C-alpha cells in the first residue's frame, strides 16, 4: 500500500506498469476505490490491459467507505475537493502531464480535470460516464444518501448525516444538469481529445454521453452497446488503446 498526505488529506494509491502516466478513476460513485479498477466491477481490468504500455496510477476516492483514503468533507466544493486530490497525487509522484481513464463518476471528474488543468491532461477516456437525467434529477442524491452516507458516518464519527446531506446537495442538486461539473459551453470549447464509451442505465444516460461527444470538438465515440455481448469488450479496449497511442506525447 502507498499513501501520501497533504494537510488533513490522506490518499491511498497504487502504481503498476511503466511508460507515459495514465490516471485511472474507478467507478462506483462516491464508493470509488482501487478494487473497482483491479476487481470485477468494470467490464475490463484497466491495469491488466494498459499496464504493459503505461504507468498506471489508481487510487481510492477521498472518504469512499470501502477504500483507505480520508480527509475533510468539503461541503462547499465537493467536486473540486476530489480534483484537488487527483492533482496533488500527480504532484506527489512528480508527474506534470498525464492521460486519464475513468469509469462512471470518472466522467464528471475528468471534465472537471479538463477545466481545472487543461495544460496537464493530454487526453481523457470516459467509460460509462455518469450524467443527469431530466426525469431523474435526484437519482445520485438518493442513491448516495442510502449507499454512501450511512457507511461513511459509521466509520467517521466526526462526520454527521447532516453534513453528508449538505455535501450531496451541493454535489448533485445545486446544478443537477448535464455532467454536473462543467457546462455545455465548456465542452463545446474544450480542445482536449476525449474518447467516450456510452452506457445506458439510469446513472449513465446514453443521451448525455452522446450529447457531450457531439459537442466536444475533438471527441471520438465507441460502438454501442460495447459491454454486451461480452465479445465486444475487447473491441472497445482496442479502440481505447488506439486512442491513447494516438495522443500519447512522443518522448
């Protein structure tokens, strides 16, 4: 296990492979942790697939109950607090420029990274990205009030359910539209290459993924569906590999 600390924040991370840095963001919402990259949750094991070509860095999201990362619950800046951790981890590892591949919550987090550090993120892959459905605006708030907040407050007596509720309200209800972290205008002007692999379940709306792909000037999109039948997954992985190679800086 590797940890780094910055102030009151302690982040658990793991590295594998060598080459150009590739930050990996596991799915699972606010329960996102390394096992979501190396275990059975995603359609493929990203470290196994890309560790032969890239320096893969996976980490536990701050205050994800299944993980080992911890820190303050920054009620007024939930998304930015997580982006702070990602950039601080890259700084800690001495990495200036990197690529990023994220599942689920990784979608909004990648857009926030592109907004906060456009000069550092070379390219992004958004697999099964989270997004807001007009007919289900409270989906993420409700899911996390049941599936994240109770477990967190049990593990962390210093955090109350009231604080968790305020955090989730700011994160998912204050601007409950599109991809949560950026506007359509931002995506329209974003020059960073992105590859989007849509899903279509309540938390990963196909329409939002495709809208962001259509808006972003340097976006590519995978075939759909790509997770089923399972024989299609290797084809999607090949497309990710080709995309990363095409945008990897030449040493």
